[in-house]
C-alpha cells in the first residue's frame, strides 16, 4: 500500500472513531449498544499505537530494531530464549489483564459509561501502555533485569531492597483483590467454573502442540485455542443446565480459593514451561 493509501486508511479510522465517540457522548440515558464503545475504543487504541507509540519509540526511546536483545546475546535455553513477537504479545497481553482493568471499569461505570470509558482510554494511552513500554525497554537494555534489580543498580542496595519489597507487596494486594473478585464471580456459578477449568487442559494442549507437534505454528495454535475457548463458553451453558454438571460445579465460596490458586499455578506453568521462559528478554531494544 502506498503512502496516500495509508493516509486514507488512518483518516477513515479517525472519522469512524470520532463518530463513535460522538454518538456515545451525545446519547442520553444508558440505552446504548455496546458495539459503539468497542468501535470507539479500537479506533483510539489503533491510532494511539500507530502515532503516539511510534513517537515514543523513535523520538523518546530511540529504539533500534537491529540491536540484539539479551535473549539473543545470552541464549541459554532457560532464562534467555529468543521468542516470536506474537508469543511475546500473548504473554504480556495476558499479564496486564489484572485487577486494574477488571475492577476499575466496574467502579467507573457507577458514574456512567462515558466517564468510565474516558478513564480507560486516557489511562491506557497516556499512562498504562507508556509505563509498560518504558519498563520493558529499560529492562531489555539491562540484560532483562527486573525493576528491583534496576533500582538497586542505579540507586544503591537500600533503594533496591525497598523497591523489591514494594513490588512484592503490590503484587500480593493485587492478587488478593483479584482472587476475591474471581471467587465471588464463580461462587454458585457452574457455567463460569466449567469455562475457567476448561482452559487448563486447553493450555496444556496448546503448549504441547506448539513445542512438540507443530513448532513455530503460532497462528495455527492461536486459531485452535480460540475455537476451543468459544466451545468452552458455549458448552458451559449445556453443563450448567444438566443436573450432574450443575451439582458438581456449583461450589461455595469457601472451596473456590484453593481451586483458583491451583488453576493459576498450573496454567502459569503450562503457558511458560511448555512454550518459552523469560520472554521479556525477547523484546527489540
């Protein structure tokens, strides 16, 4: 596609996003199709990624695509493994879906869908994505070190220990809140419990498929995983309606935390151990 064609595409995308945002802003009351919110969000994110993200990459961080990453320089097959960018995207896309994106919109929606949507769009474009990009970039330039190790190297051992403890406490709080929310959502919900549990064998199968059966076929295994995930959501309704499934998967709140943490640990191992390890080191620097 030539330059004029690219400009035409981005212009059309901008017009579509502006129209969707205008429709949301001018619509009175809460009766609005959620598709408008999806269209507006996708347009804003694509435009921000193409222009604002490119500006940060070129002008602020001066990213060099030809520079070898730590995964290439220190490839040991364990902690440093060159990883396809599609796999890397999948890892980080799953990693950022924590308590903030889940709880924040729910709290913001109490003030109306428009304030919550603006909160999400502005937060992602101006804060969340930029912060993640900066941390990953700096870590890649420093041989894949963690945030605490970077602070220790730049500011001394005391500051490094404080940063590590702070990161640990933040993670504990986030995981505790997220676990509480998930437990409440799955309590006495056989449909949700079945769908979440279905992802465990699915993750194992995808890891084996990608590493042993069809190495490198990322698009192929992604399509297979998406199809099975849709099947899990649909079949969850069938299981919830059947008497054996409803009786087995209708769990009280007291029994869900143990099941939840077991599934998290197992899925984490399947996602990391079966495919690749420290994927952060595969980012271009």
